[in-house]
């Protein structure tokens, strides 16, 4: 996709450890245009955070081995000079993190932390200008009385307000790319929607591209243009949000969808959990990494245990799925699941009627 | 912040009063609880082989037979405004802070301590600067280059430093650098005002020996603290802002890692000001430490009492300074 702001191609991030090579990210590709939002979805350990830290160049100084390509505005970041990545970091690309309390330094006022973020990339700005900028940003992210609160310390803010501060700090230099790593996970449910709204409003205002990392499909449904579903460091499914919600192609995506409570469904629809736990990234299962947890593996004659499925196009343009099942079989199985058919193993787990009680 | 300091000051005054009560109790109450009568108690304030008359006179002079609250009142008053002693021939005035008269020298205790204090002060402050700078920088470098040759080497030396007692390292250093190769011959205390150069030169060995012990400890503490701090989320945030690594380490990392170090440093320094006993004895420096040892050897109770109060005072003040400094460092403590 020419002209994309961010292009990631065959990205691999491996960590050598005493127990073996941890393949946290193993061949991930995607691209993101200005003003658009990509949701990266997956369970813990699927490699979504490692991917985003890799884009930010935050694996520097660790043992990480990074190969592949990350291009921001056409500039290659893999193998770039650390000094150059530092220049881009916080300026062209910024990041907000999961837990705003531990992510803000407890010893400095929020104003000082924002001023610091601004001045490191704008050394020409005076202290007064930077401070004014910090106050403006705090106001824009919805902090009441920003001119007063700018001198407060992080512990004097509530969780939601802290995340607003983080957002103000990330956006202070007008970044082209904003990466939000589970920005609402540590917050109260009532605050989550506010923060998501804020991010999408600011995105419209600043025109940044956003990568929203989450394990919550509800969050990406609300905000994302595109969705990347990751499993065990690989891409399971990639496509537009509309396509993925209408015609999800990967059993793992089905699992994520079916295990999510839905307000628009009938009450008695059973939640369907994904059996098992995510695999160890040192010993990724051979073949399709999802096969030990897949309910449909038996439908393709053992291929999923030996052969790694490639990411292939579906009938939707740009919608790609890494699954051995045939397109027809996938359509049939998803239709059953979407109609409320409960897989056998789940039926055995809870006797019928258990849900009503 | 101001209210915090005022609150801590009031607390400190209160603490000092408690300290004086406890010290008083150790010297005047505990012996009686242990079954001594006032005559036996008085015996200890007369020195060795006293006559019966002398003991009775002291018992009377110190008012040991009076109720305890009167005695404590007198004790406190002596410290604050001084005291008059009737010594048969006439009244002697002991100016404040009065801890009584030494048996040994027949002089008030306080001026003797004051004359020994500069030695301990010079020793403790010089050494503490050395170990703080040395220990912290070695700790930081070790943490940042974890597992490197520097890290393993310096932590090995640090282990030796923590394990080797001062009377060992001190004597070895004296043997080597004062006798065998007389780089620092004739280690005696020369006051700073007399000759600053000689003052420093003669203190180099004690400084290094004392600092070695503490630097080792501080290097290990700093290393552990830095390793922990550098894995904090806010360090990742600082990096994500694009700050230069030096700023990340010094401003964001070291500042947090130093907070516990400051606490321990205050305590250690406070403790040393009350007398660096082993170092002073090893190098025959006439500071408060040596004063204490001699007071104990001579069973000179007024001297022991005085040095106990002074040491406790230093620790209480060190605590106060640490608390205030802590509040300056960490805004969460201020409220």
C-alpha cells in the first residue's frame, strides 16, 4: 500500500532466553494510513504489546532480535540508529500505556512531565511556552482547571484523569502515530468509554493514525477501521473491522467473539469460552499454533497438526485468514455459532438450564 | 510542606524528651529496679575504691534519695540551664548542657565532648562523602551493565568490603601505607583550622578504610535499587517520550532509586557522629568513639551518660533531616 504512514513487513521479534528462543512476534505484516485506526487483538502473550514496543524502538538495550521491516513515513526503523529512533519517539510516534499510575513518574508534577516531553523535541521552546502548551493539552484532554492542575502530582489525580494526562503527554508533539496499549484495561468501566471517545475525538482533531492494542473486541469494534487478530506471535486474521465482524474467518476470532457478552443478543445466548490456554512462545505447537485449542481441527484431516497455515485472501478484498478450513466450511461453522449453536464440549461443561439459574 | 516540617519538628522535640527519659531511666531507675539502694548507686558515681564519706557526700550531692520525678527534673534542668553542685567547700556551676562532672578529670563532661567532636565530625563527614559518591556510582554502573565484568568484579570487591572488619582493613592499611611505604605517615588528628592540608592528608587512610565498608554496602543497595527502578513503567514512559538515555537514567531512574539510600545514609551518618568507635580506636583518633571507649573502661558514668545523650541526639536529628529530605524527593510523603 504506497503512501501508508506505517508499514510493517514480516516483523519478527525473538528473545533468546536460557530456556530457549522466545518467538514473541513471528512474521507479522500490516499497514496503516494517516487518520485511520488499527485494532490489534489477542490474548496475553499473543505478541501484540511486543509488536508495538518494537515499533517504538523500545526493545533497544534488551536481548531482542528484530528482523523484517518497520517503515514510518517511508523511513526504515529496523536497524536504524538508536539516536534517530529516539528523535522520532515521542515526536512522530507516541505511546500510551495500560496502567497510568505506574506509567507516570510519582516524583514529578504532571506539568513537568508534559513539559519535558515537549521540550526534548522542541528545544527552542521556552519554559513558559512549553508550560502554556502543557496547560492547553491538559485542557484539550478534558482536565478541568488545567492551569491549576498542571502543578499537581500524579497521585492527586483519579485513574481516568491520569490516563488523560498520559494522552496529553503523548499528543503534546502532534505525533503522526499514536499507539495505545490497552489504554482502558486498568480503568473503571464507566471511565473506559470516556477515554475511548477522547482518543477518537483527538484522532479526528490531530489526524494521527492510531494503533489500539486490546484483548477486548468491544473496544476495537467501537474505534477501529482495521483489525489484526494475533495468536502466538502470528497473524491469525487481518481485515477491515466491518468484514471481520460480519464474516470472521478464523476459529480463534470466533472464539473471541463468542466469549464476549453482547448486549444486543438475547439473554439466554450462552457465552462460549475458548478451551485451554495460550501456548508457550518457546515451544509453539507444530502446524497451526491454534490447533490444540481448535474445535474444528478434525475437519481437515490432520493438516493443522503438521502444516503452518498461510495467511490467505478471502472473498472480501484485503481480508486475510490463516486457517486450513475451506471458505465454505468456515462460512457454515460461523453461521452455526452465530445462530447460537453451542459446541458440544461447552454443553457438557454446564448442564442445560444452568444459565437461567 | 511548611506544615509538614513544623509537624516533624514538634515530633522531634517530643522524641528528644523521650530519649532523655529513657537515658535517665537507664542510669537512675534501672539500678534501683534491679535492687540497688541509693548508697550502692552513689558508689558508682565516686570512682574506684571510694571512702564511705565520699559516697555519702555524692549521694547527697546528686540527691539520689529524692523522688524520681525530682531527680528527672533536675537532670533535665541541668541539660537545659545548667546546674549548681555543692562540693563541701562551695558551689560549682556546671554550664548547660550539663551532664555532670567526669570522675576521671574532675571536669564537666560537655566541654570534653565538644573538644573531641571535630575529630569524629571530620572523620564521619569525609568518609560519608567518599562512600556516598563511590558506592552510588559503582552501584549505578553495575546495574546498567548487569552481568558485565565490571559488575561482577565490583560486586565481588563489595562483598569483601562488607565482610572485612575495620580493625583488619585499618591495620593492614596502616602497615602498608604508613609504615612500609610511608605515604601517610604519623596519622594523627590536626585540626582543619590549623592546617587544612595536613588535616586532609592525615585523615585519608581512616576515610578510605571507613568508606570502604560503607561504599560496599551502598554499591550493593544502589545496584539493587537501580535494577528495580529501571524496570518500572515510568522508565518505559520516559523512554517513549524520546528522552536521551542519560536523562532517563539520572533524572527518572536514579532519583527514585536514591530515596531508600538517603534514608539509610541519614541513619548511618547519625550513628557515626555519635562516634566511629572501631575506626577511631584503630587509628588512635581522639574522637567521640575513643571517648566512649575510655568512659566505659573507667566506668565514668557521667561521661557515658553524656555521650549516650549526644549519640541519641545525632540519630534523632539525622532522622529529622532524612524525613524532610524524603519529602523534598517524594511528593507523596508531604501530605
